C-alpha cells in the first residue's frame, strides 16, 4: 500500500511525534507536511504545549528561561491545563471533522519529563491528565531516538532558540532518552521508535513506512 491509498484509513486519526531535544521533530514534521500535501491527505498540524491561544500562553510560562525555579508539580499541572484547552478547542473538533491530526509532542512527553525524569511517577501524570483528556490517546506515537550529545550539538549548530529545558545538563537529557525507552516498552502497540541519527530523508522514509504499516494493519 502507498501513502495515497491510506487516505480513508487516516480519517479522524491522530499521530504524535516525540523525541528528545535536537532529535529533529521539527524537520520531520515539515517533511511530513509536504508529503501529505502531495498525497492529498487532509491534515491538521499542531503542537504541545500550545495549539490554541490559551494553550500558547501557558506554553510561554512553561518554557520561559526566567522560570528555572518552577517545581515539577507546577510543571505537570501547567502541561495538563494547556492540554485540556487544546483537547477541547482543537483536537476533538479536528477528529470529528474526519481530518488527520499530527501532534508535535503529546502526553508521552509528560510521562517522560515529569513522570520519569522529574521523579513524580507516571501514574501521577496519568491521573492528572485523565482529568484533562479522559482516556484519549493518539492512535500512533512515533519517537525519534537519538544520542543526546548529537541532539544538543544540533541545537547549538543550527541556531535554534533555546528554552528552559535546553538549559538542562547532559545527565538530564540522557534520562529523557531512557524514559522514552521505558514508555516504548510500556505501550508497544501504540509507540514505534525510529533512528533519528539518520539523514532527514531516511527518517522521513522510515516514518512514512511506519505509518503505512500501522494503519494498513488497522484496516485488516
């Protein structure tokens, strides 16, 4: 099956893209957008935290380099608050309209960053987010896996503006990678990992193949 043959299977579905800092999520999403437009797949692209006016305001608070004293619990609750607004205002209407939704990060980031790395526990993150979005999860989650040293060098060399999370030390980013491995083990049916150290073209190819294989099987 080719991507253009998958249009019906993708209606009203959601795919989230995850990965550590510098893993190339932004580049991949831009390339996915071009590929989907070429194949006439009706898609809405959004990001977390953010995606709506209120959620973007909360994002500014979360990521501001002035807020280095923010506690892990505050961080967790702010992410959930941004997600609740995003879910009600954009995610639900998009899925009901039959469009495909591509999310630049979603709840798995919180499982990793607040649940695992910050030490709050994934169960606590799940409980807070159950209030925000109930039991809803993306149909497919793609994690871009990369050595944090390579990822941080990418950020340094490409001139991308750094945020509060980029200022963490290498140990923090190594724990993030470990956290993504853990949730991939926890949710193997939903989560698929891709080697992000490859060229952008190869990462895109692997991603498209993963999407085709996943949703083709869902239609069987």
